[in-house]
């Protein structure tokens, strides 16, 4: 039996669950149509982002899907436990209603949680200036949300602007002063690329503020899509399986880019996290990066092998993995953080302890405690 106190290092507040007026009530006139807003339709309220209908308010996240019985087995199980996706005015989204979120933490037996916010919102907005404003408004709101929920249990991450390293550094320093513990940086539309030295401004701020930077998986971007809408209907289930199978592997690019950038060499107090990335693929990428560095990149002048920088400064979160036991020694038991992934379709809420008892049965009590509690406490300073 697993008797340790559980802390989820990877839970969520998705855009679909955010207050309907979070941005529209404060948007300058020039962004009234482009900032995230909600409009009512016959089937409920819809989110519009960049003036495009993205789907339902209080839908199934991280997308904006209406609840459809049979689409996700686990979502059906959650519905049977009282979780509701009601998109009409007056509904109370569980993930953003303080007392309901705390009740869900209690039901899953979690002491605390780290919360990733609004995955992919920066992918939905073309204007870099608007993205930065949207990020700031969310960060202000979520800092207050944590206080209204339970500031000793609920720890949201900031959304970090991803197209201006100096603006990103400034937002890190601002959010650290507000009491936020870390941030998430969307890497799909980053410019310049993650391995460019311009981002040293951000890594410096993160190291200075003891503000870990996460890179949460949002889907493998190179997946070959159906050729047209008709083909998508024809092979929807196959395409969906391909995307979901490869979803967490997109952070391979992040890992290689961070290690190649020299960020860890220059800023030894900088910590980074591969969010919801899974664990068991990392040793292969470590070996590739170490081999290729020795063969063609020693001019970078690293004092250690690239993989050793991860072991010193990197972390990875996962929710369940049947093949952890032989892999953990290759990565480091101090670098792995478990997360429940609440409230996503593939989350393990409210069965986290049962799942962990199965997945971690072969580990010592000390290693179990590191993965489900100690590592996340140390990384984010949750004591």
C-alpha cells in the first residue's frame, strides 16, 4: 500500500473553464473582438478567440468540446461521479469554482496541486502583443483564484509570453512578486527558437527568482493530418488514435533544445520541467544528445554531458507509466514528478492512489515518496 501524502505536480485550468468575462471586461477597444470572449448560441455559450469560434464554454478540456457520452470512457466515468459540462449561463465549472475544486482535491486524496493554465491559448492568437496581454490578465486572475481557493494547497503556474524574451523575463519577475511559484512557456509558436541565446534573458530571470519554467506537452506538431474534411470524417478514429499516442512526445524537441542552448551551463540555478511528457522515452534521447554532442557539437564547450544537465536541473511529470521500474535509475529518482492531470479526459482523478499503488509497487518507500511528494515540494518550495 502507498501511504505517502500525494501532491499532483500537473493539474489544469483550461481556457474553456475560465470566467466568461475574464478578458472581455478589461480588453482595450482595439482588442474587443480579438481577445477571448464568450457569446451565447443555441447550444450554450461559446468561446471566441482571435474572433474565431473555438467551441464551448465549460466544455470538455483542454479543448472546448461539448460533453458527448461515449467519446471518452473516463469522461463518462467523471460524469457518473457528478462532474458536469454545462455551457449555459449560470453553470459553475468545477475546476474554476473554488469550493468545488477543493472538494475534487479532497475526493482524490491530494494535499496540494500545481496547476497549468490555458494550454494552447498562445497558439490561438496571432498578435504577439495581444498574447502578452492575455497572459498577464490570466496571471493576475489565477493568483487571486489561488487565494480564494486555498493558498496552502493550490499553486497555479503563470503563462509566460513566448515571442519576446525580455517581456517574458519581466513577466517572470512580476509573477514571482505576486507569489506564483513558476511558469509555463508554450513552445509551438516561439520566436526566436528555444535554443537561441536571446532566451538567456528569461533563463536568467527564472534562475534569479527561483521560478521553474515548464514546457507542457500540447501534441506532436508533425502528425500527418487527413487531406480534407471528408477524409477526416472517414478516418477520424484512426487519426485521433495517432495523435493521442504521440501527444506527449512533442517535448523531445524541448529537451534537445534546452540542452543544446547552453542555458543549464550558464545558469545552474535555472530549473525546467517537461510537463506531462511521460518518462520512459528519455534515456534514448539522452543517449542521442550525448552521442551527437561528442561527435559534432563540442565547440559549445559544455563542462558536462548534455544529459547530466538534465539530471542536475531538469524534471519531468507523468500521470501513469507501466514501465517505470527499469527506467528510473537511468533518469534519476530526484527528477520525476507525478501528476493527476485533473480534469482532462486522460486524468486519473479520482483514482490517483489506486493507480499509483499499481504503477509504483516495485519501488522502495523512499523512491515512492520522492515521486509523489518530495520532488515537487523541493522544486517549487512548497514547504
